[in-house]
C-alpha cells in the first residue's frame, strides 16, 4: 500500500505502475515522465506539482518541465489556485493523434504488402520449376522497342499474335507493316485483338495481312506472342501514334511454357472477337457503310 495525504490505493490500481497504460501513451508521443504525470492526473484528479511528484514517481526537478509540455500538448490545464493545481483534460483529446498513427500504420501495412509481393514474386521466380532456361530482357525507348518487334517478326516461323491498343496498332502499322507483310508471304498466321475504336481505313489496310478481331475491352498495353516461345510486353509512354519519340518500356521473355499460357487466353479472346465481329467483317470491313 502507498499513501498520499489521506488517500490510499492499491498498486493494482495504480496507472503509473501499469505498462498497458504507460506504453500506449508513449506510443502516442508522450515521454515516460509525461505519461506518468498524465496518468496520475487522470486517476487522481487535480494535484499540485509536489503531489504529482510524489504520486507519479517523477523527480521534482522534472515534474514542472513535464507539466509545461503537457500544457503545450493541450492535455492538461492549470487551475488558478494557491498553490497552483493541474487538471487533466479528457483522454479523448489523444484520439486525433491515434487517428494519425492509424493512418500511418495503414500506409505501412500497404508498403509491407507491396514489398512482400515483390519478395515472394522474386522468390517464386528463382524457384520456377519449368524445363529449359528463362530469358528476359528490358528494352527502353520507342524506337528500340519497335526495332525489337521487327526483329521478332523477321525471325518468326509459324504464328504471330498481337494484343494491341488502338495507337499501338497504328504504330505497328507505320513501323512494322512491311516486316509483317513479308512474314505473311512466308506463310505465317498473324492474328490481332484490338479495341473497337479502330479507323475503318486502317482496318482495310491491315486486313489482308492480319486477321483482326475487335473486342470491347480496354487494354493496358501491347502484348505480342511469337511462335509459342517468346513474348514481348510494351507499356507505351505516352500511348500516342508517334514512332520516332517515346519513353516506352518493353519486357521480352523467352520461355515456351509461360508464353503458351498467355497464348491460350489470347486464342479464347480471339474467338470471342470473331463471333462479335461477324457483321463487321461482312459490312464495315468491305466498305458497306449502310
């Protein structure tokens, strides 16, 4: 038992001795001495500096500095008595601090989740059980990406699959159509999926070389698959129609098993596009504007 004046209380009820009270207060930005003083005022009500020093265990030389800081933090007020007494404001005044901490905690959780995904992804990449070697290459710049596409088309021997945004189709038409036409002449099958907002003149220009299917979907970038063995993903920066300027980022991958998975999805979407554009093939593609 401890005593202070006429008051007696059990250590079990002494907030100053409770870690589950002091530690959270310190998390909210109070020092150990400030937490002890504030907890004491909440528990015992208004006290003088001397009484607070005795009850809280904070040295007398530190008590007034702690009180001054708590006043500045708007957690207590000074009562105009002689001697001066100090009274705690409601702990609800700590809630805005708690809300800021919770907001920061959520940001930290998101950051940890992102880093965890990156870490696990890297770990899984290192443990890929596929047969054969996985090769990957990052290519930056619009001219560089288009040059790499032309090289892929020149070396293709069986099938070229293109999943393109409207402007990606226009860029490939400008920069790669000659190479694609040559591939078509060698007997390659060339298929493309694009959004439905393609100019009719462009459709007429490419349809003899490319089996084009229009689909109601918003594509995030260009995806190209060649011969069921290599893939090229391009994020256009910006996604405009120019072929001479751009900060495009491309990732080329050589791994047949990975590519075949994406090609299966492509073929399914291509067939869906085929059913949806039967009327277009007979009307708009052939110049019947109705």
